[in-house]
C-alpha cells in the first residue's frame, strides 16, 4: 500500500463525547484495527488509514473484532487510503497518531505524515522491533514521541475481520526523558484501559521494548522457520536450546551497551519465557509467519538483524541470531521467485 497516493474510501461520523479524543490510526492492519476499533467503540473519534479492501469491508459490515476479548462490530469510524485524502476531509486537530505500520515502513510513513501535518500531534509507536521511537524522535522531536510495548496477538483473518488470539501482559506506554508530559501518556493509558485494552504509563519504556525484543527474537523467527505456533517450541530440547542461546546473545549486547532490564541473567528470562510467557501465548502464530505465508516482507531487520548489527558494533559475534536472520531472509527471497 502506498498511503501517500491512494484516494479515500469512506467516512462515517463517530459517536463523539465531550471528553473523547480525536485519534489517527496510521496503518490499520491487525494491531491497528484492534486499537482503532476498541477506541471508537468507547466513543472516541477514530480515523483509519488502511488498505482498500479492508476499508471497503468495514464500510459495508463494520469492523469485526473476534477472539479472547469477545466479538465486537464497530462502525463509527472514518476510513481513508491516504493521508492526503484524510487531510481534505478531516479538519479537526488530532490528539495523537497511533503508528501501527510495519517497522520497515516507519521512515517513509513519518515523512508522509510530516508532509501533511507540519506540526504533528504526539506519535505513539505500537510496533515491533528496535529503532521506531528513535525515528519518530529524529523526525518530530522527543516532545512528540511516545513508545509502546504491545504484547497481545492479533491475526488478520480477512478484510474487515481480525481475531485477538492471545495476551501476555498489559500494553505499556512511555515518553522519552525530557520529552512529552507524562500526564498525556497517563491519559492515553487510561483511555485505552477504559476502552478494553489494559494499559499503563511508564517512565522507562525502553526497558519494556527490549523485553518485547527478547520475546520476539526468541520466538518469531524460529516458529516461522518451523511453521508452528509458539507453544510447539517448548516440545523439543533442540528448540528450547536455540531459544536460550538467542536470549543469551542478546544479553551480551545489553551488557555491552549498559542496558539493564528486570532480569540479571539470561537464564532468568528464559525461565520466565518457558514457564509463563509462552504458555500465555501458546496457540499464537507469529505475525512473521503470517507474513511469510502471504509472501510479504517480514520485520526481521528490526529484530534479530538489529541485534546482530548492535553486537557487531561492540565486536560481538551472535551466531544464533545471525543464523535465524539469514534463514528468514532466504525464505523471503524464495517467496519472491516466480
């Protein structure tokens, strides 16, 4: 999807209340649809930027959200295929932009956003991987940057319908040091919680983002290569050992950069992963696997590859993360063959 060129699809007035927020969801795939849908259902004015087929289905039947959080049909949203089309129709200022595009699209989408809105509202990264909040800060400034850690799983079933499959923990939101006022982050977390997505503000969002990176790097590539759900990775000593080695390598990187998390040793995190986090998300298939099956690009560059690059800068060799990266890239290349 080229969100800077396509035309708008539909508009539907939202049931706005006096305290509701005016929100733009930039990248209305699986995760973006859930955030936008629940917020619109709670009475906020939500504009979606997404693909034609998805927006057409929402126009016809409403956005259908199914899964562990119940079944919801949400119709009180506005949908557009481009920022240019949105700007022609939406005159009110947005309170926040929820950035839910793939990590490899972050830079181009921010460029398009700032071309339409020279003074953007706060931008909230609800994405996977490393580097997203740094790109927002570089483009919009730290006073407009909010990072998010999202650790519930959603599958895109078909245009207009998504399925919430698992949830490991609450969503965490946080600004950068010396950046946006914490009260705004707290308000956004309260609104999300009231809408049905349990959320909390933090002063150390990087800690949570790195925790999600550990989780994703250990699970996503391996589950994708084996074409299995997360829980299946616990059934083999071989896969357990690979996950442990991936985590151990990332801890070497964390120590080299002076980054501290809630776990002192990789064994602590691996124990949590095997006994708590994977069981909570047992049946989930990673979005990386869904991307491969749909012959799409994955986010491996912002996950295992990003860790490998950071390790190289410190003279560290990360063979397990390197191998997973190369195997996923090989699968991407095979998908591109005629």
